[in-house]
């Protein structure tokens, strides 16, 4: 699958599912920017996302809005946040589920997301996944669900621990405990 084909396929999926997006270019790379509203735990109940289409891979980022970035920029607790993000990078994996009891595809761990604060002085708290286009071609629905549902849902669920740390209302240990409780539950799996 080429990046042009992948972009067209993702664009069709976004339209069919009424997901707000716009198309543009970033340094000559084709990109979709997506706005997710109704994320009740996120700053302003909003998440943003971008998908860049490189020759062999899609770079998919989901991040908190400009208010979340501003809180991160101004926080004296970024070191504690880095401990929380490090824990997430080590222990949080997204298990894809079709929401139909396996009628469309079996639950599985297909992708390896990374959590970090961007290095461009924007202080975006971000989840990024690199998805090879040939893999997208083999698992299109799982990939589309991962990008548009699983990643935003996870970022929404992580909002309270993340911003509790940044605003000095919780230590890294307390936030990690909340992530373990919220994501792992009794099953011990994310």
C-alpha cells in the first residue's frame, strides 16, 4: 500500500464515521488533523490528533490541547510527570477490541505506543505510534479503530493521573497507583 492509498483509505474511514478532521501538509508531508470532542477527563474535554503519511509508515499522534500543553509548560512537576510517562511506556499496552465480542476481529496487542512530552518547546503531552503501511494493509479495521478510538480513549483515561501530577495534586507514585487501578483493574492487564 502506498502512502497515497493509505491516506485515501483513512480519509474515507474518517468521513464514514463522522470524525472531525482537516487535510493539509506539514513540511511537505501530507497530514490529517483530527479533533475529538467529548473527552470528559481531558482539558476542555478535547483531544487533538495528527496522522502524517510518510512513504512507508504513518506517524499517529494523539495529544492534549493547548491548555494541557500550557499547564505542562508552567508546571514545576514535570520530573514527576516523566516518571509517570516512563511507567506508561513500560507497562501500558493497548489491547484492540472490536466492541462486537470478536465478530469483526480478535482482541490483540498490535501496536507499541510511546508517551512523551514533545521536544519542540510546545510541551505537548503525546501518545505516538508508528504504523507501517504494509501492516495497515493487512489489518485495516484494527488500525483505524486503534487510531480513532483506542488511542483517544486511553489518553482520556490517563488525563486525571497526568494532570493531577502536573498540578501538584498527586505524586508520581499516587498517579501510577491510579493508572494501575484504572487500567489494570483486577485482571492486571491494560
